[in-house]
C-alpha cells in the first residue's frame, strides 16, 4: 500500500474558484503533516505544517482527520500563481520524507 | 529569511566522471538530507545525516554515493562514477528539532 495517496489531477479551475485536495496516508504513527507545493523543475516549497486538527494561513486551510487518516487542503480565491503540484507529506519526527506524485493544479484566467 | 543554498545550479558531466554537489544548509539546523527527482517522477530520498554521520540511507544510495560535512557550513554529495541514470534534480534539505524540512533550489545533473 502506498504511504500517501492523492488524486493526481490535473484540477483545472478558473481564477477565484475554491478548490480542495484530499490525501490519505497509511502510517497511523505519523505525527505531523506537511503540504508542499512544487513548480515544474523547482524544489518543493513548504506551504503549511499541520500538527493538530488543522491549520489556516490566509487563503489556505488544511484539515486533519487522524481517525480516517485523511488530510485535506482547501485553497480559496485561487490565483494564477497557485498553479503547481501540491504534495501531501506525513512525517514521524526528523525522518526522511516520503513523497507521492502529488496533485496538479492549473488555475486558468 | 534563512534558506538552503545549492551549487552549482546545473552540472553537465560525462558518464564515469565524479561529481560533487554542494549544499549550505540553514545555519542552526542539525539534520541534513539529500533527495533526487528524475524528470517526471516523484522526489526520492537518498540519505540523511545527523551528528556527523549517516543516520539513514535508501537503496538508491549505493557505494557510488557518499556524503560529507567538511566544515561547519557545507554538506556535499559525491557521486564517484556517474551513470546515465543518475541524471536528475538533486535537492538538499535541512531541518531543526521541529522536523520541518526546507529544501534548496536543487542542482540539475545531466550525465552524457
């Protein structure tokens, strides 16, 4: 079973739309969760850390459901610059991160 | 804001040559990592380094690979005899006690 499962997309949404990505993880011992965004041929950039039930930062909201081993990312008022691949990454302390292929988002004018 | 830096941004080499990829982690960080990403594929873990020694390595990190922290700031990845399949983006990352890993901009390695 894959450590992380995400819908690969692509999600094509108009500017201003709200879009949500889902992620299920298999390791119930995961303590923290990260959402990274990755632009083509660039490094993963940390978008948000989630340690408890969720986190909110401006237009971005993450929600964690440990019982269902599920984490989501909601983006409100999408901007063209939000176009990227979004990677859900569980973690158990200072251990190697295991990445999936992520979800591709394309925001269209 | 502190950031991880990597040099060079692009390295082209002939098959069989040795390459050294360099990273300067964030200054107060204690954990260091190398990852790679072959074009179109996932980011894959190579090796982690803590307290001046390798703490974990993946199957990819075979005898052709080595890491070093030669001084208080640099963290290097050496590939002794490059193969065509080593062509990839190589990312360095670092973290402090809070386990959040920050990635450098990467080195694109092209093996001809």
